[in-house]
C-alpha cells in the first residue's frame, strides 16, 4: 500500500507574522520557513503505518516554488521514501492544489492520502475535502486515531459531543488533527541520508490545469492593539463600570 502525504512550506509557527508595509500580504523575507505543523502530523502517521508493515511506501509532495524543496528534504529526513515538487512561481489556492494532486494521484495510485487538516498561513481547511470530492474517494477529516483493517479505515475524530468513529472504504483521504500523534525529530544521520533520496520536480503548467487565482486580496493589516486592563477596588466598582461605562449589564 502506498501513502501520499501533501506538505506545505509556511512561516514557522514560532514567528509572529507581520503585514507588509504596502498591505499586499504577509512579510516573509528573511524569516524562517518550516513544514506546516499539521502536515508534520500527517507525515508521522504515514511513517508509523509503514513501520507497522501496513504501508510499503510513503511519498511526500509539495506544491509551490523551488524553495519548497527544503520542506521536502525535511520530509525525506523524517522518513518519507520519495518526494515530488509540483513547481509554480505564482499563488497556489486550495482548489488548484487539489487539482494538481489529482493528476499526481492518477499517476502514483496511492491507497491513502493523509493531509494536515489546514495550513497555519491561511487556515483554509479546504484542500483535503476538495481532493476527496474531485477523486470521488471516501474522506475522514480531523482524525485523532487511524486504524487500517484490510480494505477499510477506522478513523476516530473529535466532535462536540465526544468521539466519533468512521469506517471508510479505501482508497480514502484523511485529514489530521493535533491529537493524532507527536511528530518525531529528524536525526543528523537521516538528514544526511535524505540528500540521496529521490526528489522529482514537475512543472505545474504541464499538468493542463487552470491555476488562475479566484480570490483577490484587497489588503492585509495587523489587528488593532488591545487596550490595557483596569484594576478595580471592589465588586461595587466593577458593577458600576460594567453598567455605566461598558454598558454590558443593565
């Protein structure tokens, strides 16, 4: 069984994003970029399935610019067998990514696609669902536990009322939640080995897909700073402020 894992290069989660001076987007120049944390969880789950003997190969794929090769090399160092970059210098919206993945899946024929539930740069939470719809595959989103039983997956997911377990047929698209696992760290020997693992590049414009953006960003700005808090001396003072200044109680 082959598993395909899409991974995305995003601004590192430890860095506070800043808007560009002209308001055209988020400033990324000179800042640390990393693999999307939810994609790390997806990759870890695929590697664990391979270690259990359930999967025979894990293929990492990224859609983006040439710099996304760094993210794919990280995926190889963590345990992926091969990597594929679908290269495009322009913007990649979720639908375009899903369509590119469909073309790749038709070629690679994996049984499972494991995605992060969302990317931390746009929080779109769309690619996995769009991919399943375009492929006409079963899907199980926000997985906190994944078990493979012959030609089916048992996927546990958190819902408002507790836990829900879905049984879906293969092939299937799974998106991962935070509680699925704790991703491993890449060791130095594996980082060195990753340099020799195959990394293929496919130009997105050769796939016959319309990559024209459908969303126009009108402007990006940082949120207004929070006002400082006020200390009160008594409950009566608090109630007075809530009534007459904040006017949140009658």
